[in-house]
């Protein structure tokens, strides 16, 4: 494995359906329920997309299959209660402190920055965070 974390929204059947899946550098998997009480913060991020697979989904030639994720150097999973007592400034980030990044290959076969409505596949970001089932970059 690359020594980086991989984070994606898990859409496979089972008890972790619609959970955030974190694949650690050692290959271990962790699942985080998307709620207003859990947040994943990531640093040194890059948006990965298998564009040929995404295009096939977009064209209706293929059903859902893993074709995108966030690759990051460092991450933290925080619960809102734990951050109340944190010494870190902005330990909990509200969606209003970010700009949403969207990925739905049925709508667009690439990652979309909602501020510019542009393709941001393979772009790097200093910090990305989740809020419920959405992904945001810092403003």
C-alpha cells in the first residue's frame, strides 16, 4: 500500500452501507457512521477518480463500482463531544467553513468543486473534512 489513507463513501450492501470507509496505510479498514456527531478531518489530500469507470457509470453502461476516493497523508476521526474539550482551534468544522466537493458519477463523471462548478479530479487540497455524508474543502 502507498503509506496514505484512502477515504470513500461505502455503498456496498451490508451493515456498513452508507458509512465512510477508511483504509489505513497498513490495509486495515475502519467504518464511520455519517452523522452530525462524527467528523473525519484529512490533511495532504488528493481527489482520486478512475475516469474510465466513472464515464461508464455516467453513460449507463455500468452499475455502481468503486471508482473514486480521497487519498490523504493524515486524518483524524472526531466525535463532537470529544472536540468540545480539545485545545485545537477549530477542532470541529461546520459545513459553513467549507466549500462542498461532490462526487456522483451518475451526474458527473468527475469530482466537482461546487464553488466553481469545475472538475477537480486529481487535485490536491491542504485540508478536507466530512460533515454528515458530504465532503468539504476549507475556504
